[in-house]
C-alpha cells in the first residue's frame, strides 16, 4: 500500500515538471547582449571599422549561431555552429558604416538546463563578449574579442 501511494506521488511530480515554462531542454532561444545585467550594445565612432575574433570556445552543443545584428548594413550570421568553429577566426568589417552608432550581437542556441546569457565587458574600443550556454556558469562557452578600429588618419 505504501509503495503504491509513493508511486502515484512520483507520477504527479513528473507530470508537473512537464508543464514547465518555456525553458525545457531543447527549446530554441535567441539571447541578446547584456552589460552588467542590462541590455546593451557596443558604441562605435564615425569611421570606425570592426574586427571580431573568436578567442576561445568550450562547448559541445551543435548549431549555436553567432549573429552580428548591428550595424544593420553588416547584419549576418558569423558562424552557424560556433562550438565547432576554429579558434582565432576573424571577421573584419571595414567602415565607414551608413549607420555607425553601435555593434550588437545575439546568439541562437537551445536550452540545455538554465537560461543562456551573453555578456559584454570592457570599454571602447575593445570588448570581450562571453556566452554561457546554460549548462553551468563558467561563461567560457563562446568568447569573442570585439574591436572598434579608428580610421587611419
Ligand atoms: Ca558554460
Ligand atoms: Ca564551458
């Protein structure tokens, strides 16, 4: 009798966990850039060029896509499978841009455990952008160095 009641209790708990809130493993999520917990982008000055370097990766998920979303004229997917990209890969975008105000990124991934996060640290003209894919909190899963490069005088 005791065993049967326990079994029913476990079943109810299992059913409740299936009803969760959009963070089930496998759910696709687009993570925006944040600085100190607030949404942000990285300021550019008029005439600057942009260099982005894949500094390091430490993840196994497939199809994590790194997307530059601003300046709008260069918005594109930089890599569609970042965990398997080559460390040291550089993406260079010569300026000037028609819309030179800021650089922005998102990363598309799937929920592993917790919510992913994409953090920028640093100040103009060099930033580090670090992605936590949600499996732990090491913030080293995808690391980019982003540089604004002033036009030659
Ligand atoms: Ca991690
Ligand atoms: Ca990691």
